[in-house]
């Protein structure tokens, strides 16, 4: 298994932990609408939520892990749920996930006590 392969049970843990939604608005109130791969707003209906089928897993390295081009360990301590737009979309010339990487780390640290792993 490579570092980029996310086991289905880990994806399920991360989705459940993040409430089956993109965490961008929880981290950044100005994150804007969640969008699909093509930039279309993801609409939610009361009786039919697109939920996890649109969500991607974003790998977030520890602060001291600076290996460019290599993903971190595919475990719940390094993954968050993001819509395609907040994961890889570009707005105003920048990638939301890259700009908010430290905020994502704080989110994960707030959930997990790193020393207890």
C-alpha cells in the first residue's frame, strides 16, 4: 500500500469525524461555497444530501514533515474531508487547502492528542 492509498475504513472514520461534510467553513468562515470538480456549487436538499460522494481526503503533513511531492501516512491523524473546490480548486490565484494548511493542522491537533498515538 502506498502513502497515497487511503484504506476504506480510514476514509469512513474521517468522514464520520468531520460530520460527512467539507471542513472548510469550520476552519475559515470566508471559505465560500463548496463546489464540485467543475466549480459548480454543491447543492444540498433536505431529503437528499450529496454528502460523502463529493468529498475528497486531503493529506496534511505534520509541520516538521517537509518532503515535497510525497504524501503523508494515510491515517485519520493526517486526513481531513474537503469538497473538490476547497481541496484543489483555485480562487484568486491560490489553492484554499494550501493557504490554510496550518489551520487544518490546528483543527487536527484540536481533535487528537498527538502524544496518545
